[in-house]
C-alpha cells in the first residue's frame, strides 16, 4: 500500500468541510433567513396598520358602532315601554287560590282594554256575542286550577317566560269604510299588547259597511319568577278557539274554564269586498290588575 501524502489529507479535509458547510447552509441557515425575511415583512405591514391614521380610523369606527348600538337601545326601550307591561302589575307568586282570583280579575281588565280600544275608532261591534247578550271580543276565561293556569293559560314553562296567547276568533264591526280601515290598522298601536289581524273583508253599501277579520292577542306577564308550573319543559298548548273551549290545549288542558254569561256566538258579516289595512300589530296584553 502506497503512502498517502499530507497534501492529499489537506485537500480531503477542505472538501469535507465545504460539503458540511453547504449542507448546513441549505438545511438550516437558508430556511431561517427566509423566515426572518417573512417576519420582517409582517412587522412592516403591522407598523402600517397601527400607524396613527389607522388607529384614528379604528377609533372612528368604534365610536360610530357605539352610537348605532345606543340608538338601537333607545328605539327598543321606546317599543318595550309601549308594548310590554311594567313589573309588578300581575303577581304569579301568590298563594295558589289567590293566583286564580288575580288571574280572573286581570282577565276582566284585559277585556275592558280591548273593548275600549275598539270604541275609540268609532265602529260598532256586531259579533261575537254571548247568550247573556254581552258583546265581545271575549278573552278565554282562566281556569281555577293554578297548575293548569300557569302551564296552559300562561304557557310556562313551554315558553321561557309567562305569556298568554289568545285566538279571539272572528270579529265583525260596522261603520264607514274609513272607520273600519282605521280601526283595523289601530291594532298596530294598542299599548301594552301585541295584536295580529288577518283576513279582513268588507261588505255592504253606502256608509254602513261591515268589516270582518280574525284577531289574535298576545299578553306578556313581566315577572322574574313563576310558581305553580309543572316543570319538565312544559307543552305548547292548542290556542285555537275550539281547543280553548273544549279544554284540549297541549296535554288535555287549556287553562280555561266555562265563561260566565254562556256560550260565545259569532255573528254574520260575510266577506264580499276585500279591504286592505290592518297587518299584524303589536300587543302584549299588559298584565295589570283593575284600578291600576
């Protein structure tokens, strides 16, 4: 074996060092340099974003957003004060017997509110009537069972808050065309209630016309706590007039009872001439006791 000269060893060492350095460069230093370059570019963009003009624009956007939120809150407060009752008007926490008494007193106040509201428009109600000769509209009469009253009449806990939903059926009124249209549209503005009017038809001749429509009224009870419910999620009741009269709402009950004065009767007023006006209004039956 020939002897390797020192010169060869030196050349081999230099080559080995070069290969090692090249590998280290491509595998380690190169990617890190690219990462550092990308990091610097991102920082430069961030410096542009957080510059004073950009910060000023951001502050302006936040200020405008807060103004929009405040305006929406003011608008909603105005609606809530008009369409929902104040707290304490109707107490659902009384002794169970007292609860049924309070509910019937409140029911009488609601009916009086609806009749007074109709009278404001100048029309005359022709139907519904009952066997005692009283003129409607008639709100379903509450039961004397506290549990059924809460679960089915006020739909709690089927709904997250106590609310009465009444389909008052067909209402027939008499008046001039202008009176009838104003009357139907006025349900949009009834305070403390949410009312929905559907299917208006107008018949007759000259200035004595008859208007017929279907009316649904919603009544919220503004309270933090409710006692007397049966729990387990509750059931959504049958709010149709038939379901409320026969007591078939939800799970075999509707929270209603036979109304003093006899069976409700719906009069005539068939549709022949369709009139406009009267969309779904806003009526949250204001839960208030008589005299309040």
